[in-house]
C-alpha cells in the first residue's frame, strides 16, 4: 500500500501504466489528471528545495518580533512553499509521518493538561503558543516529493548554495585583516528587533582572548552553524561528487569558523559512512578526516595562536561554564534532575514550554538540546514519534550515509526543533526528499 497521499486525498499513481489508465478517464476524474508529469514534478521538487534552502541560508538572521521569541521569517516562507507545491501536485503527504505528528500532538496536549493539574507541579509552566509553533514547524516533515528525483541532481542543488555560503564566510573572515568587518547587519543600521543577532545568538564572537572574529558565513546567525553547514557540505561532496574546489572551500570553512560542532558532525559522518557503505565508506571516512586536517595544519603554521585556541577547546567538555560543557554536558544534567524530581515526566512529559523555564528550578547554567526539550515536554513517546519524522522515509544507500551526520547536527549541536533555518534543510535531506539512484550511462 502506498504511503503517500496527494493534496486531493488520492494516492499518486504508482507506475506509468496506472498513470496512462488515469489519463484515459480524465474527463470523469479531472483531479487525477491535474498533477504534473514525472519530469515536471521532479523540476518542481528541485525548485521547492532551492526556495527553502535559499530562505534557510540567506534569510536566517531575519525575524518577525512576535511574543517572547522572534519568529524566523524562514518559517512562513518554508510552509507557504510547501503549501504551494502541495497544491501544484509536486508534493504529497507521507502517511507514516502524519501518524507520528498526531502522536506528538496527543502527547503535547496530554502532558500539558496533566502538568496544569499539578501532577508535575515543578514544571507547571505551560505555553500553548510554544506547542502550536512546535507542531506547525514540525508539519513540514509531513511533505514528500510525489515523484522520486535523481539524487545527484538534488544534492547538487543543495551543495551549490552551501558552497556559496562557504565562500562568503571565507571572504568575511580574511576581510577583517584588511580592516573590513561585516559580521552583524544590525551594526550597520538594520533594526535589531527584526533580526536574531546578539540577543539570541553569538553572532559576533572572538576566538578566545584574541581580537580575531570567528566567521559566521556572513548570512548565518553564528559561527557554530556556519561550521555545521560546512561539515554537511563536505559530507555531501565526499559521498556524491568529490570536486576538489568544493572540498577545499568546505575544509577551509571549518577552519575559519573556529567551532568544534562542525567537527562533531564530520566525525559522525565517518562512523555512519563505515556502517552504511562498508569498505568504500571507510575510504570516504579517511578522506573526510584528511582534508580538513590538512587545512588545520596550514592554520598551525600560519596562525599558531588560533590553532592552540582551537585545539584547547577539546578540553571544554570537562570544564564547567565553558561552551562545550554547556552545550553537551548540562542538557543531560538537567534531564537527570527533572527525572529525579518528577519521574512521571519520562512517560508523559512536563508540558509544552517546560524546558524553556527550567532555569527557574535549576541552580546552574544549562543549555537545551533537542532530545532534552522533547523528553522534558512530551515524554519518551513524544521523542520516539518525533524521531519518526526524520527516520520514517525511503532513502537511497548514498542518502542513508548522510543520516548520521544530519541527525547528530540536529539533535546534539543546538536546540533546533523550533528553528526553521536548520529544521527545514535537515528534514529535506533526511525524509522529505524521495530520491532515486542515478542509472548508469549506457553507450
């Protein structure tokens, strides 16, 4: 049985024979013939991908000031693009992920009601607005390409724009040594209330005690996200294309971002490539480490102070108060404290918005990552259903090799479940894109 449903409620034709049969009864069933053909649907899927990616990368800093937190402009753009191409017949709903989102909605309502009733009084700070925004953004995961798209064509479109961001970040980094410093749009008169700079992200951040500013990719909100995007671009390039110019740009981007999270994504890729691709994956993994390590060696020779700062950051995991400790250790401290105080929250959660208000209960500074947020607010069943939004999909073998770095990026390098500029591209790569392997050329 097909897992996909179109905007009209009909399943898309499973093969060419059925499609021709439906064409023959177009007069009796006009909706059946309204969907574009395979080639047109694939073209539309690529256009949809490019529009969402452009918004996610180039408009990442811009926001609409609504409520407590500004709403990223990427969210309405991405959802409107989805609605448009859904109506156009290019996209369909995936039944599996529809069920998963319904489970999340039920858990969100149940956990919030129980928390309000006092069963988890310690976390009784419910935000229905947070739940509505969370479900609305997560609804992007329901989409799927109606027709499978050539995987190389899809990832070529993805990497074209990651490459652009990589070049922009490199130029931005080296321009500061010539006296040109453009790291925040608000520094040049753009109203800060319409951005996510400074208040919500470390947009301008120096490398330790030096005056050198980390590159943030010019358009992205902070250096760590630039590093993560460069790592994903490098992973895609190694799996699909292996173009030296692109490999060099992504490796240098990892260096000028001076952030460790991109290296975590790259490490996850090495593990995933070995598991999913065997010996060939091991070779790709070795190359994945050699290319940026060579760039790191160049940094050691040309900027030894920056190199020492970069290397010394590896010790942050055991240093309370450091960025690495806050990002990767304190979320698990917070989760352990919550479960110790309210064990029931593991099953049903503490209600929507609870993770955002833990600071009123905890005596130490902490960061929120995606698993912490989902478990604390919607319980373990909510986390399982949420992971299904990414995992419940049909993928090609090479596409599967990108799952590990994509999931590590999304789950552990930041709190991205309500940050559309990261959520939407990761969903595109992992589940929304239905791809097909490129057929071998024949003479």
